[in-house]
C-alpha cells in the first residue's frame, strides 16, 4: 500500500487562473463519434493503484497534484462513494483517458477530472470523448453540469469546454501550495 506523505513546508507557490463553467441544458447537434476501436467503460470498483495510474499519467503534465497528496485509505473511500464514478476511455484495449463525475445536490453533476493520457493527446479523441462524458451526465438526469479548468491545464481545455456547450461563470486567480516532494515539473509561467 502506498501512502503519499509530503512535508507540509516543502511547497512551491503556484499561481493559476481558474475558470468555472456550467451547462444548463444538453448540447445540440452531433459530434464526431469516437473511433471504432475506442470504448468508454464505467468502472464498477476502481482500485486505488489504477486510479492513481490514470490520475498521475493524465495530469502529470498539467500539475494535477491534489489527489497525489490524499492517503490511500481516504482515496479508497472517495472512489467507493456512490456520488463518484470513474469512466475510462480505452483505445485498442489500452487506457487512453478518463473522467470522473461527482453527483451533487439538486441533480448537479461536476466533471471533476477529464483528460487523455499523453500518447492519446493530439489524436483527435478529445472532443468526442468530452461529448461522451457530457452525454452520459444528461442521460443520467442531471439538470446542471459544471466543470472548471485552469491555466495549468492543456491549452485546448478551455476552448474545448466552450465548444462543447459550457459557458463561463467566473474566473478566479488562486495560489496553490504545490508540494515539491511529488516530483512534478512546475512551468515557469505558473510560479508565484
């Protein structure tokens, strides 16, 4: 069992602009479907190691750090919550991306995490995969769909969310205390 322990003083301040978005109704129009060799599966019982593999690999270039600091026992509880679901994109039998949904009060669903593994970026999967995530939420009866992205994410994240039908609610500048012990590369433009 791995437990990520980071000294609380060993942090680098990182400044990001966070954009909060929402969608109040299902998007109209068809989108290019996923390729024939791609399938999205909802995991019934994701294991902590597999989740960490997805989270760390998808988010490694984009400073996804928070879940890296969560102890395994707590992460296991999060993944077991009926409010949380993990959906994995497989292409040719290999993981190519994932998204995480968090169901909240009032039939609101938050797209907590969304992304592609590095080998799948730039292959034309992003928009179709995002639409699959959006369609899944609306098919399950959500009334509001939310997501946020920031300046640490892939540069196409915000344009893709907007193209998918999300609208911007607000933008906030945040300073994150990113633990240095995680081994993440922090781009110069984000250092506080």
